[in-house]
C-alpha cells in the first residue's frame, strides 16, 4: 500500500501516522472480515486491475444491507396491511353475530361471513353437550374430545375420521381445514372451515384471528342460550 504523504492521525487521544495504520492493515488482511461494518464507512479510490476492488466490495456490502432492509420493511408493511384487513373483517362479522337473535341466524352469519371473508368453501358449527355421559351419548364427542381442551385453533389437513364427522360427503373434496374450539357455558364444540385448496389453511399459519373469532362465537352462543331459557 503506497502512502503519498504521511500524516498524523488522532485516535482516542493517541497519535498515529498513516504509515503505521497502513502497515497494520497490510499485516492483518483479515481485519475487515472481522469488522465488516467498517467497510460501509470507508472512502476508497476505485482502482482495479482485474480483481475486485475494495470499493466494489464496499458497494456490494451496502447493496446487500439495503436489499435486506427493503425486504424486511416490505414484509412488515404487508403484515400490517393483512392484520388491518383481518381486523376489519372480524369487526364486520362480530356485528353480524351480535344482531343474530338465535342459533340459526348465528350459523347463517358464520357461513356467509366466513365463505366471503376467508374464502372457506364449507363452514360447519358442531356443538356438543357438556357432561359426564356426553361422550357415550354422542360418538362425535369422542372424536374431538382432545381438541375441545385446546386454547388455540388448529389448521392443516384432516384425518378421514374427523373430516367425515365434520363435513360429511364434502370431506373428500376438502384438502385443508381450520378447526376453532368453541367453549360455551353449557355446550362446547368446533367451528370448522374447509377448503379444497391445500394452501388455504396451512399448519404453519397464524391462528390469532381464528382464536378471537372462537371467543366471539362462544360468548354469542352463551347469550343465545340464556335468552331462550
């Protein structure tokens, strides 16, 4: 490394000359590998003779950092928009459920709202009585006994037994489903959404929206039961 003119450099109160800095970097070529953040701050003349110059490496580092931040920002913006849209959909469906006077209207609101807002092809609300003999009285309860204790919804492909119990003849045409636990005062059950698209309800998708919907439906069912006593 050629230094046109040696100058003194003040570093943390100590005086260094450029030749000493140059000698140090020449003796430690891996220095910038251990301190890649410094590369983005350097100003180096672009002199290249068939090899990648330091300034080209610097530009590549900066471009990589910029592209990473752009992707991260785009991902955050997309997630924020999705959350905003889902919140608006949940609010609209909640208003429909509040206005429903009975179980039949609740089921109608769920079917229309979820088919339209979540692109579900089939919507089923299965309610089970709560009690010691409920499992023997209704075989369907036994198939979903472990699911009823879940705190979160479950998404993904369904096994034939559960699929047939929930969707009947439509089960064979469905490739993915979302199961939402319903926990009422006197009944519990499953709100099931089915789709022929295997990617619609993936096992790795978030369930916050579905969990909130389950809480709303559970509360509404309790209110419907009390109003008909």
